[in-house]
C-alpha cells in the first residue's frame, strides 16, 4: 500500500470512529444540545492532548506527519483496541515511512554539474 492510499484509509477510519463515539463513552459530560452525533474533532484533539489544527489536518489527510506516540494517543482517545488499533498503527506506519529516498547524492566536497571551481575560473579567464 502506498502512502497516499494509507493516508486516505486512515483519514476515513478516523472520521468513522469519531462519529461512532458518544461523548459519554469517553468520559465527557454533555452540556446542552449538541449539533452532531459522536465526538467533535476538538473533543478528540483535547482527549489525545494534541492541537485541534494538527488533528484536523490529520483527519483531512493534509497533515505533513504525526509521530507514532501521538498516533497511539489518538487511537486511545478514540477507544481503539486490538485489531482496530493495530490496523490504524499499520496504516500510520505505511504513510509515515520515507517515500522518496535521497537520490543523486554527492560525496562531501564534490561539486554539482555546472559549477566552476576557482582554479577553473582563473585558467579560463586568461584564454
């Protein structure tokens, strides 16, 4: 599975799980009428002890990344256990692994194509 499809599946799972949980299930008190079923993104972020913006970007699939410990806290906040938690962490690992290894790296001190060293410049200037 590539990183993009892992990110999309992870995003979908986060949304579905968040919608399936009532605030009372995670120990939150409901004060007044709620406009939505399930937890809000803000609720999950607060329980997982991460910023709302970071969780929102993660759920929308636009996050640059999240560490494994933070992902585990999100799983715990969403009451994921067993296979469900293992699947989410596997998706995170597939998404988080480096996707583009460095290519074309040069040895230290070597020059990129097109650069002219000081010695080359002075020898060509006398021509």
